[in-house]
C-alpha cells in the first residue's frame, strides 16, 4: 500500500509528512530506528494524531538525488549504484523491510558527502512491491549515463531481464576497472646473470611453417581489370567542333648545328591568339576512367543569414546596471548585472519536470558535475550551489542546495531545499561576491 506524501516548508527547512493507521505501526522497527538511526534514512519524528501514525521527515541539508543525475565515469557509476542499492541489502540489521522504503526517484535524497537517504515508513504492511524497485532502477538507468557504453548496456540488460540487487552490485564490481599500480610499486625484472659458455645449450633455429593460404570466398567477385593496352582516350576538338588527330610535333634541328631557326610571324600570331583577339582554346572530351576526375562541381550551399548578435547597452546614471539585450529571441536565462568578469548569460533550456544545476568547477573531480559551472576561482559559489526546476505549469523555481554563501532572490536568502518561484525581473545572487543576475523569460 502506498501512503500519500505531503510536503511542508517553514523557516527551519523542507519537511515531508506521511500518515497511516496507527494499528499498522511496526513498533519494533520504530524503536530500533529511534535508538540507532541508520545513516541511509532521512530522520523523522513520530506522533499519534486521532488514531493515525504521523511521521514528519526533516530533510535538513539533504537535497534531491535527481539534482545529481547526469554522466559519470565508470568508478562514479559503480559508487552511485552502490549508494542506492546497498541500504536495501543492509536494512535487515535494523529489523527493517526493503519494501517499506519509498522506492521513488523523486523522494531519494543525498547528503553533502554523497550518502543516499531514503524515506522509511515503519508499517507492518509493505508499502510497495518488487515491481516498484525494478521501475525505480530502470528510471535511474535512464537518467544517468556512463562514459563506458558497454557497461551501460550491461546494466540495462541486468535490469530488464532478471534484476537482483545483490547480483547487480556484484556485476558492477567485476566490471569496475582496476586502479593503475604506482610506478614505485611496480615489480622490476630480475637482472640477467652471465652464464658460462659451456652451460648454454645449443638450439637449432625453429623451423617456420609457411603461413596458411586463406580460402577463397566463393561469393566474392574478382576485381574487374581493364583490357591490356587500353588507356584513356583524349579527343581534341577545334573551334568548329570537328575532331582532329593531334600528332606530336617534330623538333626542328638547325642545318649547320648553330642556333635554331626563328618561327615565322604567322606562327607567333597563332601562339598569341590571333591578330584581332584571343583564340578559343581547344575543347577536350575525356573518355574512360579520366572522365571521373572531371565531373561537374556540386552547387554551392545556400548562404545562411547571420543571426543578430547581442547588443550591449552601457550603464546609465539612473540604473547603474549594465544590461544585455538579445535580439535573437532566446528563452529563459539569467543575465549578468554584477561582476563583469563573470559569464554574461546563463541560458536555462529545460522542459517541465527537468532541472538545471548551477555550481563551481571542482578541480578534484576534473570534469563537469553541473549543467552550468563557474570558473574554479569564482568566490562564494559552491561546487553544487543551486538548481532551477521547471514545474508542470511551465513556471520556474530556484532551489538552494545548502550552499555555504547562500542563494538570494530580491535580497532575501533562500531556505535550503525549499523552492522559490522566479518572476520576470527577479534579481538572483549566488553567494555574496558579485555573481548577481537578473531572471528573464
């Protein structure tokens, strides 16, 4: 049975509430969680209200796991799946049942250190069945990719055929590439010691057998060769279009071994192109293989119109803000109004139900982790700072991911993990060091 989940937000942060009949309460699991709460569960408070067991889950600094969906390296991919599935295999140590976890990607959370946290319903009856677990794993595989296509295909087959969490994690461990051995720990070959001449056995060189002759493919047609002595034929046409055979000119030799005789004026005139203009050069018709090299050139592609470039308007005395007007009709975006050294525009192109993450480049990771990242030297911007959600009605909401310096909308600091709807012209600041933008749609 799936119980409804209610979301509540206040100044302390985001909270979720689940209610179910009190007679279905699993008191053994509840007492175990209260005495020794495991790290893979979102902590909650329990109380009885009008015959209903009410569990209030406090998210605190935890953010949604879907904010970290994206492309991973093989090592990160294996760690990701291990963080998701390992709690379901260890929950029996706390007298918990795997099917009492909320198996929905929308309610999976992660701490700053990357620990995955679940919502757990301490009820005697199972909240979901094994089909919900398979569906959750399939959704995670669709939303997360790996740089190794073979590993990604292997994961998809394991989920769709016979998904078993324990065997699935074992498969990932075996497919995980081994770490390179440091140079100082690599074994060196033993030195070759000199041996007396009489101790070296005389060996005859091995007899090399001729390479095997590959069998002929009966379906393979032999290459077609042109008949012997048949070369490309070149026919020259004079100005009237009549074909004439061009014979090689014989070299004139001087009569007495002196200087060559000068050509007549008529011949000079023909070389220069005639007395009253240039003579049309003879046309040539190529037959045979040579015709392939003289095909007509394809028509030139049409010239695309140049898109209008953004127009910068300098700061005015009234506003004191440098604005950027884009005449290309772009969609939603954040336009810079702060430190001019920062990116001038952050385009946000997402569909309803999707998220757009913003953060700072992490040198220790070495690759991008967010949809948009500031330079590694940007001050007051966290590695995972905030996200913009596109809601079902088409509106946009900004969520702070428990950043160190905070996220501000119109001067008000956002509560961590609580969405704030953005309106056109809202001023958004990531931290307090000049990463200030204005929201446009």
